[in-house]
């Protein structure tokens, strides 16, 4: 029996450069030369699926084929890192609950509406976590609360919308919260109706400013452990986008190893008791909202 032709394919340095640069231009994701082997392993299955012989043919497919848009969804799924779980980096969530949410409750009181964006939400655990944190705070009873989750991976968004999770997703979550906001049924633990309607998920490239504007303005953005995968140019574009989408006084929360150093001076560094977060100044120049 003849093996699939794609198993014979080897990603040459030149092919890697072509594919890497094409992916980076479209997504902002950064791939060092040392990642060529991983790049090859992850994409080789697509050559088999498309009956292609070389990675050069795959490059041509992504650039010019009529079905290239669908193939890009496969690329996003294969090349992005999607490890997450409920209540990840709980020290930051505690600071958000105890210090940021009370400030936002006071700031947004006139409109009684709270909107939070989980940018790079992966399979949805962060967005549902934020919905639980907001509900547990008891600061927004009767308000219009919306948690928006976005990710470039179509499969991740499908998982987030399904809202069914296995044991590994709960490894940092208290049993009380698990049993209060999830129900064990066929397939795993299902998100409860008390928080599911609060969360909305959409596939989105974080470099797509026009798509991001469809979210409207938000009061807080969580973009944790996402910037580390992007090149400097893409990071600056994303931070500018976040600044544009935040209401004055809104907060940006990054991962513990991430900062805005050399990226933006438009945000204020806000020193909390348990964390450092960024805030859009309350008094800042506002271009007409689009």
C-alpha cells in the first residue's frame, strides 16, 4: 500500500520562509527559525488532506486557490496554542474582582451596562470565568452584562459556544463554583443557563480592526498570554485597537509575562494591591466613534 505523498514532503528553509511570512502577514503570529520542525509537523496533515506533494504547492494553494479561505481556518487551528482552563491566573482575577470591578461599577452606573472582551479566548474558559466573577461580585444585578469572546480558531469558537468541558478545564476552579455554574450531563460539564446567555463568541483575527469595531466599546479587555505569540508590529496594532475599543477609564489586563513596554504610552499603569493593570485615561482625546 502506497503511503500518502505528503509523508515524503520535507519543509525546506525556503518553503518555511514563504509560509511563515505569509502566515505572519495575515495573522501577526511570529515563528522563529527554530520552529521550522514544529511548523512542518503541524501542517503536514494538510498536504495529505489536499493531496499535495510539497509545501511549495501548499503555499500556492493558500495564496491562489478558490478554497483558500476555508484552508486558512485549518491553518489557524493547527498553528495556534489553545491551552487554557477556568480561573487561570487567579491572583489577577481576584484583583479584578476586588478592585477593578468596583471602579467599573461606579464608572458605568449611569448606563448600567458592563461589557468585557476576552481577546484570544481559546475554547471559552476565560470568558465563562469572567461571567462568573462578575455574577459573584453582586455589583451588577439587573444590569446589561455582556462578555465577548473572540479567537482566530474556528474550532475553538465552536467549543466555546458548545460550553461543555472535561476535567482538565476545572483544575484551578473551586468545587463550589463548579457545581454552582455547571451541570454534569452527557459529554461533560455543561455551562449553566445562569451565565451562558451573558457570553457571546465570534471568530476574529485580532488584526482585523473593522471586525473588532462590531463589538462596540467595552469596559475591560483581557488579552492574557496572547501578545507573546505575535511580532512587534502586530502587537502595536493590537494595542492600538484595544485603546480604540475601550471606553475612557476602561482597563486592559495582560498576562503576567507581558507588558506595554516599547508598545504604547497611551495607557496609564494602574497599581492595584494584587496586580498591575493598564487603564485608558478618563480624559483622553476621542476620535468620532465608528
